[in-house]
């Protein structure tokens, strides 16, 4: 009798495991109305974004991008700024450090 109960229990567990292993494909549903989501989500998403604040731009911890804007200032004007990448500039003449700076 015990063997019958154990066999039925094992069979039931096996059937349940097999049934739960079957699934269907995942379907992507966008939440943002801009990307095709429900328009009723717009107000909620806007409130969540406003509650989070402006991020790093509003604090003193924001990165200093002044070097980037200085480097990009000459683009499109016909004169390109000299950019030294690595090296000590020893490829120039007289050892004064003038030159391309390329090793």
C-alpha cells in the first residue's frame, strides 16, 4: 500500500513539473506613450521623473566638461586645435618637448 501511495505521489509531482515547464513566448509591451505604450501612463511617468529631480546636473558633483568644450571649440572653423595624446613630446627637435607628442 505504501508503494502505491509513493508511486502515485511521484507521478503527480512529475505531471505538475511537466505542466509548469511549458510556457509561452514573452511579448514586449512598452510603458512609455512615446514608444507606443498606453497614453494613460504618461502622467504617472512624468510625475515619477519630476520626483527624481534633475540628477547629477543639479548638484556640485556634476562632471567638469570645460576641457571638452575647449577641445570642441575649433571644430568646423577650418583650424583644428593641436591635440597631444600621451607621450612626453620628445619627438620634436632640440629635446624641448615641441612636436607631435606621439611615441
